[in-house]
């Protein structure tokens, strides 16, 4: 409902190392609206947008690329409505059940590693898809 007025949904992050593995939570909400996401992101967030087929990714902080993509979409409004692949992707990889399974697995791994005298938590999150 909150995004009904939008023709395209913009997600942007600065081009910094920590943002390369940051995934804004609004991406998942936006993927369920079936409107094109235009994402100026890199890393994990970019991979999610590309693999889901829910939108287009441009380089963060690249104003020319962002403007060019907006111009392209203005000339091709038929590309603004998505086919539902984002909804399917969220359901398959980011449902509450899937997240609970991954969280439980992470906790089990942490307990196992701790019992073996290893670092309790891995530094990088595991892949979801």
C-alpha cells in the first residue's frame, strides 16, 4: 500500500566496504510489490536483486548510470511492472520458515564450534540461496 504511488522503487547505498555485504531490509518488502526496483547497490544486495529478477542494479554513487536507467525506464514503462519473480524469490529463500531453519543451523554450528574450542561465530554470514 505504501508504495502504490511509485512507478519505480529506489534503493541506494553508499559505495563503502561495509555496504558491500549489507542488505537493506526494505528490499524484501519492495520485491513483493511487483514494481521494478532500481538499486544503486553492490555486493549481497545487488546479487539478491539480480538473482530474483525483481529489478535493475547500477553502480552505487554513479549518478550518470542512475539517470540513464531512469531515462530508459521512462521510455519503456512496460518494464515497470514485474512478473512476480520477486515474490517467488522472497517466498523461497526469505520466508519465516526458511529464516528459522538458517538461524537454527547457525546456532547449532555455533554450539558445535564452541564445544570444539573454536571461534563461536563465523565472521561472514552464510549464503541463503
